[in-house]
């Protein structure tokens, strides 16, 4: 009351004081001028594909999510697609691991079978993305090829040796129907290698979503359970980015763009909004952000204790990623956002 009296007494020119609250007055006003929104078309759901119909294995650390055989995957996605889901990222989870990554490169790998089933069921209603990496497919669980130095006995991860396997995997996934292949390995030179292999195999229209800025993060725990991709020894810091650096991400974005990437991805999401924003300022390529398993699971765990409202937190987190520059957000929370509409 005191403020109103005070303003009423002001001279007319002073009464033109700006009142930002006018634009917050009710929902329709706020919706009309929002900088970003969580449109389901801007969300992509990561899914884990098993080999074999009828199979379903819940993922304890990603509540509500499961590894699924092709038929179960179609069943689970059908209501989500009806509710507006437009994109999925398919991760193949093989039963047996081989160091030649044959389940990545074979025509009948688990991701390939899932892609065939999804395309048959949903046609062009779904954008199909497929992960390209060695770690879920090999016994060593690294994204490149471990090589032991004969003189020192030390193991290093050879990126160049991984390129033919990654390229063959990308071609196989494109042949199975992936619209986009997504190399997530972080080996130098893989975007150019994958682009060349796709073109040579006649897949000129298959796009590359490059994991340009994938940080060596502590937020990936639940994913490693889901995909069975934890490294058998060591860690991934010689190829994933140091969380303390942003210039590495900017440099990699320039290299990926030159090498032919169609879209760039930042992973994880929320701890790296500055990276996303910096890339948004510097590239004209579309950007994706991966709101990762740890980000999802932490909110879910807190919600189970009654400490937060999971859906409200997810919506706020996803809009933050969109606001920072993500055109598309890969998120397990797509399930929670869309399920309310089912
Ligand atoms: Zn990997």
C-alpha cells in the first residue's frame, strides 16, 4: 500500500516507471513471451535395445526405463509417439561382448534390429538416431582400442585403430534405417572417417550428430548400468574432455564442423550450460544437449523421498537447456513429461 501511495504522488513522467510484473500477470501472458519451451518435438528419448523379442530388463538406477527387445520397444513407444514423442536415440546392448565390436558392425546387431522394428512400426513419425561407439560392445568397455606398449607395459587407448570399427558400425546402422548416426567415442578424426564411410556406402543423406563436447563426467553412472558399458580398467579421461575446459569444446566444434558434422552435442547438460551457450554463439549448426542418466536419477531419488516434485524439476531443467541454446534435448525425462499426456 505504501508503494502505491508513493507512486500515485509521483509526477507523471516518473509514473512511467517500468513494471516488469505486468508481463508476469497470468499464464497466457507468460506463455506468449517465453524465450524457450519444452515442446515434445524438441525431446529425444534414449532407449536400450536388446536382441530378441519378448525381452524386458528393468534398469534399477533409471526407474521407469528398461532394456527392451524390438517388439517390447515398439509396444512401450507407441503411446509416447501418440503423445508427441518425435525422436529416439537407440543404444544397442549385446548379450555377448567381442573386442572386434561385431554387434556394432553386424547387420543383425541389437540396435539394427530395433531400428528395423521402429521404422516398420512408426515410419517417418519418429526420427531415429543410433549411437556409434565401441564401449557397450567390447569386453574392455573403452570407446577406442586398448593397446599395450611393448616396452613400458602401459595400456593406452588407440583412437586411430577404432576408426574402421566406428565407420563400419555407422554404415551398418544407416543401412538399418538410422536417420542420424551419433559417434559418442570422442576419438580424433572420427567425424571425417564416418562421413567418408557413409558416402562411400551410398548413405549420403544420413546425418552425423557428433558428440562434440562429451566431458569425463561423474554423472554417467546409471547409463553404464543400462548399457553395460563401464570400462573394465582405467577411466576415459584420455579421450573425453576435462570438465574444467571450455576451449577444448570450442576447438572440437570447429574441427567437427569442418569434418562434416551436421549437428553438435554437449554432454552432460546442466553442468555445462556455459559450453552450450558458447557453442550457440559460435556455430550455425543445430545443437543438442544430453540431459544424462545421473541428472535424471538424482531428481528421481530426491522425489522418492518427497523432497522435490520430479516433473516440475525436469521441466525447469529442460527449459534451461533449451534456453542455453539446445535445439534438441536427449533426456530420460521425456518419459515423465509425455506420460502425463497418455
Ligand atoms: Zn563409448
